[in-house]
C-alpha cells in the first residue's frame, strides 16, 4: 500500500530531509456520544508515534441545547480526543466546527512553534447553503514552511447524486478563501488532504454480488463501479487527487452496535462512503497560461518552482484501512497514516522565552523573551502560563498581554511582568508560551520550570481547601504526567 508521488524533485546529496508521521481519521459518528476508549482508533500502542493527528468527524450531535453548550465548552468528542492525547504530549493546535462537521488538528509539543499562519474556515452546501448539515470545514497552516491544508467534507447523500457530490466539492474548492498571500485558495497549498463522508456509492452491482465480494474479500471486483473512482476518470479536479487502494470492507451502512450490514427494510447497499485522499500541488511552469484564481505571473511561478526544488516534499501512504472495532455508529471509522519527508524551511523558533528567577504566588514574576527573527508583533500578543501536559492553546492557567506588561526593553531581551495574583498558590510544573495574534499560533515555548507552593498560603491555612479555580486546575497536574 505504498504510494509515492513520482513528480517530486530529488534532493541534492548535501540536503537533509526530515520525516514526519501523520495519522488521519475520518468518521461519521451518527450523532452518538463518543466511546470510552480511543486507543485503537489512534494507534496509541504503536511503537512509532505520529508527529501529527488530524481528526475529521461528521454528524457530531448538534441539537439546539447541545450545540449552545458546545459553543461555550468543548464538545464531548473534542474533549475526549484532547484528554486522550494530552498525556502523550500532544496539544490541539486548531479546530473548527460547522454544525455536525468537526475538524481537529493535534501536534506533538516539539513541533508547535514551527506550525504557523493557522487559519480555519467553512463552507455550507446543505439546504441551499443556509444550514450546515453538509459542506466542508478546513484548517490550513505552514508546517516548517510548507503550506498544508486539511479539508473535511460531508457531501450530498443517496446513490443518484454522484454528480451533485462532485459539484459540491468543486464549489468548496473554488470558494474557500484564506487571508494568505502565498496560498489564498485550497488548491494553492503545497499539500492538500481531502477526506470525510464523501457519500460516493457502489452503483450497478446488485446487493448479492456486493456482499459476496465483501465476504470473499475480493474488494477489487467492486472498484470499477465505485462512483468516486468512476467520476475521477472524467473530472480533471478529481484527477489531481490520489488515493490508496480500497483494500478494506466498505464502511457504510451497518446496524448499530454490530458488524452486520444494514438489515432494515431499506437494506442499503454497502459502500465506501468514508475516504481519505491527498493532492500534491502540480509543479508550476513559467510557460503555463496565467491562472486568474491562482499564481499568475511567470516570475511568481519561477519563484515557486525554485522553492519547490530547494525544499522538496514527498508523501508516502503507509496505511489505509477501516477500524471494525467501533460499532456505535452506522459508519466505521477510516484511518490512514502517512510519512511526510520534507526539508525544513526554518528550524529556529521566532521567540525564545524563559521564567526569570523563582516563581510563586508570593511575589510578582518576570518573563524574559528574545525575538530570534523578525515577526509581525501585535498589541494583542500574549504570553500564557500552562501546566506541563496542557491539552490546547486555550488551556492556559493565566496569561499576560505582552505590550501592556513590558517593563524593560533593549534590542535583545524584553521583560514582561506577571502579577503574583495570577500565579497559582498550589504551584506545579509549568511552561510559558508566546502566542502571536497575527500568525494565530504559538511561536515560542519555554523549558519546563517549577512554580513553588505559596508559603504565605500554607502559613495562613489556605491550602488546599480554600484555593481558587485556577489552582484547582494546576492541582490536577499529576493526572497529566
């Protein structure tokens, strides 16, 4: 199941490339609550841990009461993924939800300062585009300088709407825009992943033949009538996307809490509705005609071609399969793992920061930070204090506005003041993170350091019964180690 793109430029002998593992999941969860254990879905017992996780869900429950609460708090699915991955030192870097569509992007902590220019958006296609029951949500970002985009879709259902599914996909590709000069559209990104409940069916073959092929594991006999593979033969945009062979059971439609295909009166024919595809941007050619929607001038194309050659990117699919263990939905989840081999465009974080001196709630504290490269600083930049094992960018204990609380400044080192009132009395192992509002990401992380328990609080008998909410968060840090 190894598929490697053949059109990528080879690296010169002196160039070094790094390999990164990407684990992707797509799952239509049919409005149910999450299972108790995600170990099998995330391959947490695998000897090779991924660098990145990308989770795309469809039909996350979005009834009025639940959806209102999910606006304020993380939905149960997001919460479970975060609490499962945080002990393994992954943090949620970005997420976006549109009604039942949910996209989560996780990274190992070590890569976080090198994931920049993060943006997320959505496109509605269901019910005249006004209600988000169908459509696409996407997250785009720069990973060590390489522009990546992840698009999670839920397209129109039913056998007869194959053409409408393609139209919806092309509409999403054409209309989603990002505030990014180098990659304003999805197709401008160096690497795009398209996945979700794409709803393509197996046509023409009868139920008996389809089930016989499934029972005999002769899945290849069904490929010629898979609507997505059929549409790829005549749709140029689809031809740019690659997919591994469908060497696994069709993932729809199952009776709930079983491995039995639909036994209801409708007896829907099994289908590979849940898919993961990818697209490497075709090499730019100066002789190409100007594309009004993409890179236009010859000079820009030459620059892009030179960058692609200097910083090559290869992708290999290592696994493409379904996970039959989970039966809470009428869909089975689909998993794919990839190896990305790329040459980093940068290896230095934009900011270095550290805690100055001893920290406790008994004395005001100082953060020292040094810009290592020029970056677009903003009055909305902030530095957050996090416990070791934090689960997301918003999982801070407290934060301070960089510009408001600067107390000393020279060309190399800047001090930022943190009030003792904001420091947890219980203490704990913590890190500091610098968040850039312009780049929508963390651009620097300190080494872990210890926040000491408050001696004053101990002497006055304020521990542990009378601690505030912030300290209750830190007090639970042991369960994150």
